[in-house]
C-alpha cells in the first residue's frame, strides 16, 4: 500500500462520522470530495438534513459509449464522535485499527488510490455513490441508488468482504420497523379499568410478531422499546423498533404483511406499524453470477484469487441486486471486527483491493 493511501485513510478516520451527525459528516464529506476531485472525478451531492450523499463521476477515457460502472460505498459509521479517545488510530504491522477503518473507510481510500492510477488509461465511465446513512438502512438514499443502478452496466459494492476476502453475491433482506401503540391514561390504582395500557398492548403485539417470525426462517430482533411515564399511571403510549432479516422474498412479503395487519387486542388501544428503512432480499442470480465470473477472471489476471457467496448482512447492494442488476459486493479490503471495538483492516488487503479495483475499472466488463 502506498504511503499516500495510508495517509488518506488516516485523515478519513480522524474525521469521525456517525450516522445522523450532519456537522461531523459534512467535515468528512468535504475531505472526500476534495480527494475525489484530485483523483479526476467530477463531484456533486444530493443534500439531506441528516447528511449529504456524495456523487462522483469519472468520464470515459479512450472508450466509446457504454453504460457506466456504478460503485456503492458509504462514509457514515456506527461510532459516535469521541470514540477515537478510547479506540485510537494505530498501525501495527499489517493491522490498522480505528473507528470505521474496516467499515468502510478503507474501501473509499482504496478506490480513490485505484482511480489515481487509471485515470489516464482507457476506461469506461464510472459513477460512485457514497451514502451518508447506510448504517441505518439508507432511508434517504434508496431512490438515488435505484436511479443510478437503472443505467449502470454493473454494480460493485465497496462494503467489507467475507473473512479472508471472498466477495458477496447475495444478502438477506433487512427491514427496520416501528410498532406504535396509543392507549388511554388513567390512575393505575384508583381507576385502572378506565385506562388502556399501551405497554401491555405493545407486549402482546411483540409476542404476536415473534410468533409470526418463528414460523419462518426469519431473524427478528427487538432493538429498542419505550413507553409510559409513571408507575401510578396507566401508560398512554409505547413503541418498539424491530430489526427483521429475510433470506427469501416470500417470507419477507408474508411477515411484512402481518406487520401491516396488526390490530389492537384492547378495545380502546390503537396500533400502527411503519417501516423506518427497507432493503429487499437480494438472492443470487444469473446476472450476478456472470459478473462474479468476470471479476474472478480479472483477479486471476493480476495474480489474485477471489471467491463469492451470499452474506447475512445488508447494504445498498440489496437494492441493486433485488432489481436484477449485475451486482457483486465485498470489494473493500479484508479485515474484521465490523461494529466492534476490535475493528481492523489489513495493510496488505488495502494494496490487494487497490490493484483489483484498478484492474476492474480498466477491464472490458460486458454483460
């Protein structure tokens, strides 16, 4: 890995960028746009109050016509500002540590380094979308990703790979949903029957959804729950946020259908459900398989060996893969500890992926 790539990753890591922190994200966005422009990209943004999505375009050079290659990444992390104090940037042999180095700032550094090496060589048009809210399901980026995917010849995801470096050829569907309950407040001792307890109603609804999920190969996690106010007051409101993962679109449709059809158990309670974010199930298919074979051939041509298989985690490639667009993910450098304080990325892995990305962006990808 070049010293310039290491220095870039260092700068990106020092710009802490938690999802939803518009001020912190804006600082890193400015750094990334400047580096992208230096590498040869034209830079624009899609603005949002919670953080701008970065859109980079590298015009075709020495190649006539053809749809662009689309690369997807993100610059938000799960780590709040201040994490660096207890989880500092370090480099020890092949191991780089720091918040967001693996997921997925090293992928951005590798991409920009790769483009620096190929911008004067023949290559097709390249579009890059760097999302600001990927870690919470990209609730504001879905339309942008769909629009860009519709005109791309292939989609390459810059999320971390499988352990060891294999690529990702499918992903579980991922939905964040909120169940909201409105009850009727009353004195919990003097007149409890005059009330309708929203927390009790919510518990019953959660049990219902747990039963629905348990009947299928679906992962359901109740991530947050809140409601009520005082122990001597029948709770008037409550809500819970659920994380749902699907391996099959039919299961996804069935479970989300049950979620939409929730009805209150208590006569004076009201229940509603809404999706906070939604990424459809991406199942392996012929288009993705063909792209993987081309990636493997390009890798072999530079002395690298990569495999591919589906993954449990979700990303923006769920959206493009579910649309049937040729998609492969996991092209960020190898490492480990995503979302954990053990997060790390491999120095050698960054060099490997930089070389592979450069080769892919100058290869005749044809699908």
